[in-house]
C-alpha cells in the first residue's frame, strides 16, 4: 500500500517534468530536488519495515526516592501533620515546589512544634532550590532536630539533601551518626545502610590528610 502512494507521487512528478519548462527559472531547482529525492528513496527506502520506537534512557539511581514513601516509617501517617504533608507532596509531584513549601508553612502556623512538618519544610525548600541544601532548608532541619533530638527524620533527610546537593562527605557524617544511634530493628535502618553504602562507594578511597607544614624549627643555641 505504501509503495502505491510512492508510485503515485512519482507519476505525478513525471507528469510535472513535461511542464517544468513552463515554470519560472527560480522554481526549476526545487523541481529537480523533488525528483532527486524520490529517486533516492526508490533506491534505498524501506517503507514496509515496521517502526521501532526508541525507549528513553533510564534515570541513574540516586538518593531521591525516599521523599514520598511514608518517609521510611519516620513520620506519622495519621494525625495533624499528615494532611499538610499529603498536600505538600501533591504540589511537589507536579513541580510546584514553592507552593509545597508554603503549604507546610501554613501547617506550622497551627502546629509550630511538629517535627514532621519541619522536616517536610526542609525537604520542600531543598526541592525548591533544585535539590540543594539551602540555608533555609538547613534551618528547617535544625528546627526539627531541636523539637526532638532523638527523632531520626531530621538527620536522615538533612543527609539526603546534602547528598543530592553534592556534599557527600557532609551526608556521610550525618548518616553515620544516625546509624550509630538507630536500633537494630528500626524500619528505616536497612534503607539507611543501603544509602550509606552507596554514598561511600561514590566517595571512593580517600587519602589521609597530610599534616600541615609548619615553620622550620628555630636554631637551638649551643
């Protein structure tokens, strides 16, 4: 069927050859280009072959998958913070990161001591900053840690923001401390161990820091 259309176009082109002499001189190169294109397609084209869609490459594995997965059991799934976190996550999924942060700010006006809302605000501010740990995001994580120093979410997500922003050493320090105080049966521990292992693999072997060179020793008098 496709070849039928090709032959029809070729026939019309051949008929046009007889009228080409009547066309203005400026239009003759265009007519010649059409005929050359059809000739090349007839020799090399394969219109009957099935299409082959190209699949988009998969995104590289990173540290950002924990943002909306019930926060690894670290936050309440029900209660005063849950509805605000749900609305904020919904805005964040559609790219409205500024609105996601403002939603949590509204929630904090009503529940100023809620750790989960402060952590969510830190996440939203980091996302709004393109995945970087901004001063505002760091402040939100600090406020969350002040409300409950034993809560795992502030250091976990602070480390996540640091890792996403490229500060792998800072993330390693924060997560190492969190792992040291996490119970063996903590629901977030397996995920934390996996991410910490990925982080250290990305860091690679590091050379020990050299001692700074001091001033030459003074001459001891005899």
